[in-house]
């Protein structure tokens, strides 16, 4: 009986550890200005996309034309990422005339809002995470 109980406990601990093995490695390209910070938000379907309710986020210093960041201990499932390059370190995405961003930004699946008729939806940006998942986002500018 003791060995059965011990076996069940070991099996549960292995299953729990497996859930924590999911991660996202994000590779960011097209960083032209090596100043400021990158603000990155990770969403799942349970929170409003592009809200301040992201399930995870990071702020990283810009040190080159590319960057990489990893989000660990995620549950298997669907996620979407939104990010922007805060060149002037004012902790927000600067907007110009008509609310058009003046700083570069990006979304998972490299969704371009100009082609989405406004802010992209979670459905457009979502991707599956199972195990170690790598994605790339190319920063874009609204001002062409």
C-alpha cells in the first residue's frame, strides 16, 4: 500500500513538473535605434488582449539590432504577444496625430494593424505553446 501511495505521489509530481516545462522564446528583429526599452506583454484567451491584464510581461533594455527574451513556466495553450519600443524611456507608446504610434511596435504572427483595419484581435495574433516554443516578431512602424 505504501509503494502505491508513493508511486501516485511521484506520478503527480512528474505531471506537475511537466506543466512547468512550457516556455516562449521571443526573438525580436528590426530594432533600428539602440536606445530605450522594449515593453513586452503576453496574453492568453482568459484576459482581454491589449489590456493591462497581461498574464506576463517584461521590460528589457535595448542593446542591439535584435533581442531575445524567454517566458518560462507557462501552461500549455494559446498565447499572443504585443510589444513596443519605448525609445525615449517615458514608459508608454507615444502616439502622434490621429492616435498613430510614433514608436515601433509588434505583435505575434507579425500582424500589421494597417492590414487588420485597426488594433489586431487575439485570434489574429495567437499561437500554440507546447514545450519550448520559439517565435519571432519584427518591429514595425505605423509611419511609413
